[in-house]
């Protein structure tokens, strides 16, 4: 299972997160990923990290 350093809303720091692809969203243009904090187990959906192609913020 891949891991990424992401900010955890609960730990309030960047921690290792397990990355769980949402299998039903793989073929949509908005790929959601479920991130699970390895420190506290908190899970949240975030958009995957992407290379430069996107500037929607
Ligand atoms: Zn956490």
C-alpha cells in the first residue's frame, strides 16, 4: 500500500498516510483518494497530488 506524507487534520502535523484509491472513482476525472493517518487512524478524502496540470484553487 502506498504512503504519502499528508497533513492530518487531527494530528495537526504532517504524518504518513496510507493511500487508498477509491475504486469507483478511478475512471472519473476527479480521482478521490482516501487517506488514512498512520498515527491516529483518522481518514479523510483528499484529492490526489497531481503534477502541474491543474490550477483550480
Ligand atoms: Zn493523524
